[in-house]
C-alpha cells in the first residue's frame, strides 16, 4: 500500500475548518484515492461506500481546491506541493508523476506545476532547480518549499506580449513605454551577455529605473499637451508660473497670464 505525506497544518486551515464532518472525511478520501500525480478518477459510488454519504457531485466548497481536467477526472491542486514540493524531471521518483501531469497539460519544465485555467498567472509548485536533489532530500525541501504565485521567467520569451500589456496598464508604469523599453532591455542583455534567474523581475526593475522613467515620461508628456508645462507670467500680480499650455488664468489672482 502506498504511503503519502500529509499536511498536519490543515487542521488550522480556515477552509478545512469550515467543512462539515462528512466533507472533511471526503477530502481525506480524495487525497488517498487520487493517483500519484494528484488526479482523482471520479467515482461517487466508491466514495459513498467508504465515506458513508452519497454525493451527486463535488461539494461546492471543493471547487477552489480542485481542477476538473476532463469529464470525469479532477486534479487536487495542493497534492504535488505536499508529495513532491520541487519536481525534478531527472529524478526517477518524480518521472511518472510528471508524465501524468503532462498528460493533462498541468506541467511545464520551465514553470513547474501549472493551473491550466490560469496559465499566465498561477504556478502551483515550482520545478526543482538542482537535478542532484533526489527523493532522499524530500523532507529537507518540503520544509523550505513554497508555492509561488508566478513561476520564474527563465528566458526572454517568457515575457510575452500579454505580460508586457499588463505591465503597461499598471499605474506605476503609466509614463513608461513598456514595449519600447522591452526592445532596449533585450538589446542590452544581448550586448552585455547578461543572464538572469528571473527575466520578468529583472525587466520590472529595468522599468522602474530612473533613466527609463525620465526618458519615457518626457515622451509621454510631449504626446499629451495637458502634461506639458511652460513658464507663464501674470502682469497683474507680477508672478511667474510653470503651468500646462491650456491654463490661461493666474492661480493666485485670477488675472490673465501670458507666455514669456
């Protein structure tokens, strides 16, 4: 009989605590009866026989913890994190589990275990970086293994047009021409022979750099007359002002102002 790791902190999990006793028992049944890739072949008759309660379908509370990968198969999202927190294709103990995940489009060699419903935004378990780490090291890795919201962008191609578009829509980059800076970023890396562990993180830092902001802010402002400020003078109160072109009244006295 196969032995599996269990997460004892589940008893303090708000989601688990909200389940009724029968749902808790069903959850443990699913974790024990799914295959070693975390795929459960839907069988409600078998579940009823062991749990003692008959369900017509998956309880609504389970939807956030499982993904339907075919008409009668479900993937337990946390299963791999607990059993193989860092999947390694070079580890013989992991190969069969990876094969199962690949069958249902749940695994990427670069990004690890993926939620197919949120391919661009959610990484369930990151892949193992050191191929020398084997099953004997599982306990050590499990202590430090963390689920990340996003997998590392291990190459420039990972920074897709969709990702660059999302960056452009962020308020912190509103005065940065993301697409233009991406081309400069690529040229810089190639010219310098630079490599990064996470290219997306490096690109975000590039966009935040002072020279990028100044260059593109000036360009954006030139395209938007309301943001172009020029020096004007009020002859009534004799004050100079740095104001957008379309402002023609003195902010102080309300008098007419003119371009110097």
